[in-house]
């Protein structure tokens, strides 16, 4: 069962699920990883945690913006 997400008492679950799918597809295309590999890495990211926190309003950003933020996160992890 999918967790329900809401923002200001509005159900945004479908918006978030669709956003996750698009983000993972973009990551998969840009990196050459399978959808499943990209999904696993996304689920392990701080950006995914922020996306789940609907008060952060990251869900309202474009998928491309979130992918850029995700790439910055992964790059900073490698440099640490």
C-alpha cells in the first residue's frame, strides 16, 4: 500500500508518485542504470527524504531540478 501524502489538506499522493517515476526515469537515462538501480539509489538519498516531507515543498519543483539536486548530493558524497 502506498503512503498517502498531503499538503494543506490536499491529497498529493499521485503527484509525488508520478514525480518519483519521472525522476527515476531521468536518472536512469542520464546514468545508463536500470530503472531498478536508479530507484534504489534514489530511495537512499536525502532528496527522497525531503520529497517525502511535503512541508519542504520539494515535490512542487520540476523533476529536472530534483535530478540536478540529486546529482549534487551524490557528487558531494563521493567527495566526502
